């Protein structure tokens, strides 16, 4: 059963006097519990599609349904709430706040909303252990390796127990060992915790951790393979 659907997604951008069709009518269903990789050459529209599916960007045409709700028919406040409660995000460059330590970076959404720490302390400790960073919980980003920073970002994405994790080139800035550690965590989240994962990657090795791969070419889905 599809938890997320993209229907005839088109995206056009204007640069100066010129317009470019980045996505040309994408139709895509993502099943609950699936680990999907989106591949394609640089500039193919992989990240654009990810941002539209996750509600971070709007299509020029088309619709996105999450649990059969049309997300772009929602008012901004409701869409923000939906993203906050149901989607987790992992980016290539971690997007950690340098002035906050590891545990505060992970729990920042609760601190922002004024939730008392005692209400999420147990979950925070669980996630720190899950990504292997409990001993680093008081460290700041500059004291961590790239792989450790990305594991902080994964824990941050999980703190609200999202239904879908969106990962945009999560290993793109990492060495092979650190990248494999991140991919193993994502695979475990999918297999053991039944998390739905949508990952953009240019790396065939990274894509091999998923159970379905689609390739974007010339603004459309060119290949769709189950693994």
C-alpha cells in the first residue's frame, strides 16, 4: 500500500529569460516500509523530486499525496505540522548547529516547542545509543568526524518517530567506511524498525542497500528496478 504518491509531477524553473523543465510528469508510488533509492546524473532532478515529495518544494504541476491527503492543498501551518510529525530529513552536509552539542542538536525541535527534557530524555538516550554516540553526547560538531556528524543528523531525523525518512545524498561527503556505517544504520531502520526511506544518491553501492531503485533521466523515470 502506497504511503506516498507523486502524480504527474512537473517542475519548471526560470533562469533569466530561459525556462527549463526539470521534471516532466513523474508518477511514483512509495509503499510503507519500502527503501527507495532515486538515482540519476547530476542535474537530473533527483533532489528536486525528493524536496517535492517531502513538501519542502512545490511542483509547477501535479500532486503529492501522503496517506491519501493532498499535501499541497493544505495551508502552510498544517503542512509544516505534517512534515514535523511524519517526516525526518537527512542532508548531505549534516546541517548541524555549531553552537549546540550533540544531544541538543538532536532534540532541538522539542526545545524549540518548549517540551520539558524529562519527557524526551529516555528517547534521546535510546537514539544516542542507537547511532553509537552516547559517549559523544556533550561534544560539539567541530569535535566530531563527518561520519559522526551524519549519525547525529540521523538521530535528529528520528527524534519525532517519523513515518518517512528523506535522505539527500547522505553519504556524499563521507569516506567509504563512514558512508557504510551510515548506510548500515539506514538499512537497519528499514528492516528492523520498518521505516520508509526515500534516498537520493549517485552511488550504486549506496543504492544497493535499498530494495527498489528508480533512475531519473530527461525529467522522467527511465528505469525502475526491485532488488
